[in-house]
């Protein structure tokens, strides 16, 4: 009986474990189905482009103050680019709408022939997109810099272009279009930001030097005025000394006159007294 009871308990435990595993498998199956649906959902070029633009916007917001970039910028000629960065050299256009359909076909192709066909179409898509960016967005008359960024929201596409299809990267570079992935684009942004910070530091240094120059000029002017004031004070002191000396001499003469008048008065008084006595 004990043996049967132990066996039954083990069977019950096994049943519970199997039930729990089946439940987890059901959850995993559900997640897999949802991921599959999400992947299908992302096959929409418009939606995928929107996600790419949002990622681009988030990176720009992290790297720059709001006033140094703008999303969905419209040129005077009516063309609208996904984003621009404002620098001294002009506006840097950024495109984030690279078509990935043929690249995905290339990755998912089952036969060598299908793979080659999809690869050729992907290469063609890349060149066409580079030409479109260069033509539409690199326009100094619209105040742009002489280059633009092609933001590829997929690291795998960028890796393919840089490593397996190097001639495509060179083609873009000759057209002054810089391919970038989320990871490499961040470093481009940091480089630009450091350049802007360097410019600000230079401007601050110029302002400081300008202020110091003004202070120096004012100091010289103050020194000149102080010298003039010192000269005037010295001249005034000399004049004061002369006046004091003159006044002392005049006071002495006045005192002498007073003494003479006093002596003369005494003589007159004495003479008058003698005449009366006679």
C-alpha cells in the first residue's frame, strides 16, 4: 500500500509539473504568435519609417538642445526632409526612409538565385536612394551644408553596406551622403556637438578678450585722466604756495603799515603835548 501510495504521489507531482510546463509552453506560443504578428505589422514601409524617424528624433533630442535641430523640415522649394541639424556651415539634412523590402527578401531568400535577385535589387535601391538624397536635400541655395546623412535604422543593413558591399558605401561618400546606423550615428552627433561646444568656447574666449581689451583701454584712459588730475593738483599746490607766500608778504607789509601808523600817532600825540606845556 505504501509503495502504491508513493507511486501515486509521484504520478500526481509529475502531472502537476507537466501541466505547468504545458501552461508555460502555451504562454511562449502566445508570445511567439504575437511577435510574428508584430513582425508582419512592421512590414509596412510607412510604419517602419515612422519608427525609424522616432528613433532618430530621440537620438537628436539626447544630443542637442531643441533649437539646434528640427524634425520634418521644409525647404523653400517645398521638399521635406526627416530632420536637420543647424551648424555654422549650414543645415545638415538627415533622411530616415531607406527602403528595406528587398534587403529583407535578400536575407530570407531560400535559393541562391532568389538571393542574388534580391541582392541586386537592394543594391539598386541603395544607389537610387543615395541619388535622391543628394538631389533633394544637398542644396546650398537652401542653406544646407555640402553633405547629408542617410540614417539606416537597421544595424544589419549598415553592416552589409560597410563590409559586404563596400562599393555602395564608397558610392554614397562620393555623392556626399553619409550612411549611418543607430550606433554610428550617435558618434557622428557627438562629434558635431563637440564642434559646436568648441565654437561656443571660442566665442566665449573672444568675448573675454574683447572685454579685457575694453578694460585695458579704459585703464589707459583712467591713467591719463589721473595723470592730468595729478598735474592739475601739483599746479594748484604750486599756485597755492605762491599765493600763500604772496599773502604772507602782503600781511607783513600791512603789519608794518599798522606799526608805522601807531608810531606816527604816538609822535603826533607827544608833539601836541609838548606844545601845550610850553
